[in-house]
C-alpha cells in the first residue's frame, strides 16, 4: 500500500519551498532525501517566509545534508536584513539544532545587538540558546540578552528559562548570565513558574551540577 511519504517521493519534482517545509511534521527522511535537490534548486527564488520555514523544517526532521545546509546558510546570509524577528529566531534555532551555520548565527547576533531589534521572550531565549550552543563568543549580544532578561522576567515561560539556563547556554561565552542581576531575575521567574515545571525540568534547570555556585537561589 502506497504511503503519503511514498507519494511525496514520486511527486518530489512538483514541490516548491513552501510545500517542502509543510512536510516537516511527517519526519519522513526518505521523502526529504527526494526533496533535497528540489529545495536547493528552488531556494534562490523562494520568498523570505518560504526559505526560513524550509530551514526550520530541515532542522525539525534532523535531516543531515551538508550541501543543503550550506545552501540554506548562504541564502540566509544574503537575505538576513529582510528577516522579521520571528524569522531571525527561527533560523537561529535551526542553526543550533543542526550544529551548522556559525556565520549565520554571528550575523544574526551582530544584527540584533547593533540594531536593537526587539525580540519577544521566546525569540530572545531561542536565539541566545542557539548562539551559546554553537559556542559563539558574541559578548555584546549576550550582554544585551542579560539586560533584556531583567525587563522581560515576568513574561518568560518555563521553556524560555530552560533555553536561557540550559547546560549548552551556560557556557564561557555567556558570562553576562552569571552576573547577579540576571541570575536573580531568572530565579524570580522560575519561582513564579515553579508549579508548572515537571520534575525533570527542575533538575535540568537548577541542578548545581550545571551551575556550581554561580547562582544563589536562596529558598527557591
């Protein structure tokens, strides 16, 4: 019996960037293998929303194609100044997820820090996580994130906190996060949301195995 993935493989040449990105929910790697050449061919003509969603889709299905990822990174660098904040954060997440595109992350963090781009809490946390996960040393960006945490602490979700204080985010590149004003804000946000946290989240986020003595949570 023919599956949807099989049907997609047979029709691969008829897909455009938007249609390819919509297939991410299937996580069908053979289908993405069939679609990869089409994606590379259609990317130069893709609209901003199509190209950024395609990058997100490739990262979501964890499809590893070095040439496709290179094409997506190069396209992102060329189109970066046209990205909305949501698209900047989405591409940053895709770079972190695929462990690729360091020049893209550097360009995004530099753009955000120098132009004062306004991020929603989720977008800020995702971008910070991606930059730290790739071990990028963009201190002006991380300093800006630390300042934004003070402003946005009442709007942070449990997932935002997870991204900001995950082991990958707590790296030598993110020294601003270890400053008392920022750690106090994160601890206060965590206290507000403690009833929403699962046991594994509590362990992952606040275990001193990750933070040593860097964060003082008091009676948290």
